[in-house]
C-alpha cells in the first residue's frame, strides 16, 4: 500500500520527479549531510514550494514577534488543499523569484524555527491510513534533486537519527492531530461531504490564526455552548501550544462529531431556537419593507 502511494506520487507528475519511491522505516539508513561549506549551500532555498503547518506558523510568528494574522498576511500565500477548497498556506518567496523570503547569503535567517518541510529535507514524509484502519502510519522516502550534493557526503545515519538531529520529532508531535484531520477528511470522501462556508472559516482560524482562536473561545457564543471550567480556560489562555491542540480537538468536533469538548446541556436546542427567532425577525423586517 505505502509503496503504491509513493509510486503514484512519481507517476502523477508530468516531469521527472526527485522522489525515490522506496519506502524507508525509522531504522533504515540514509547517506546525507548538509553544511555551510558544501558547494550547493543555499541552493535548495532558492527554489521553494513549502506548505506551512499550523506549528510552523506559531514558531515563526513568535520569532518575528508578529500576531498570527500579521504573519499570514506578510509571509504566506493561500492555496486550496483539495477540491472542496479547504485552505492551505505556502511560504512566500522574494518578489519575482522562487527564493525563500528568509534566505540570506549566510543561510536561513530563521533556522532555529524553520518549517517542518525544511527540517525533513532531503527526506520526505507521508502519513498513510490503511483501508479499514484508524491508525496512521508514517513512511519516509528520499528526495534527490540535481543540485543537491549532500547525498555524496560520506556520512550515514538512520532515519530516526536524522529526524532527531533536525528537530522533526517536536514538529510532528505538534502537527499530528492536524495532519490526522486532513487525512480523515480525504479518506472519508463523499461520506463527509463539502464543508460549509462557516466550517471552512473555522478551519482557517483553528489552523492558521491562533490569536483569533484565543479570542473566539472567550466569546459569549462559545461559552453558551461549551462547558469549560475556569481552570481549563486559564490554562488554555496561558499556554499557546496547549491552545493549538485544543483548536484541533474543536475542529474534530465540528468536522467529524468527535465529542471531546463538553457541551452544556440544552445548548444545541437553545442555539436552534435562537437561530429560528433570528430568521423570523429578518422575515418580518423584509415583509415590513
């Protein structure tokens, strides 16, 4: 199954792909090293196509001392992740080029907080959910681009060691719930259907605008529905990483009905009645006009 998925990646593109469709496990060895003195230093940063994850955005906006909306507005470009227009974000390039906005002659200016895709290079990673299984398995593969000389460096290490060296574990841990949401939606297909406009807006906020989500959970409307004790709310407001994981739980509840956030008794009925009263009032106003 995993090998077939990898081959499909290579077969579906209309040009020669750098993906080597050989599945690697955590303890398989690779030969690779990138360093400042290598002749191709910075070459990979001059031609980027990087999809950002929610944790990428949190780390980068903290480093640049921006709000999440400011970072998204200045440094990202939106794109549809699927045919339902579920929103994704890619890292901007310098105007008129394909170079990363954070690339300098000395290297990456945000290296300690670089995105997960940069940390993995020259490894590729993919989550695969096997048929009739709720479990998502991680598989890895090599990406060999013509410009990259790192594959010729005389150093071997396991995939596990490389991921640890590059700090991939931390990023994967923070992004795993979000990745599972994407995979679940894709694998569910027509059984889930197209998300409503409101659901897409919530997905965008929960994924890419943690500051707005923080404000959202403090609104009267949220408090009317969800039953969070004061201590839990205090912890969420104080810890941005915990808040992001809570946002993913909220998305699972909205998209798939995975009920992990307690709902106040009668909240749904009150909201339906409130919406009905609003519609009736709007209809009366229209008739009066």
